[in-house]
């Protein structure tokens, strides 16, 4: 999410939104993997 903040500070709203969306998707994927790992214990 730091990259989103950097883009926003540079005035790149579109880039900031793209970076934010990518960060959120990475978090979702991490939570899915964590959930899968917990189910496989």
C-alpha cells in the first residue's frame, strides 16, 4: 500500500488506485492461502 501512497503523493490518482487494488488482492490471496493452510492441519 506504500506504493499507492507514493503514487498519490505524486498526483497519480489512477496509479494510486491501481496499486491499492493490487495490494488488496494480494491481501485476499494471502488470507485464502492462510485459510487453506489452516484447513490442511
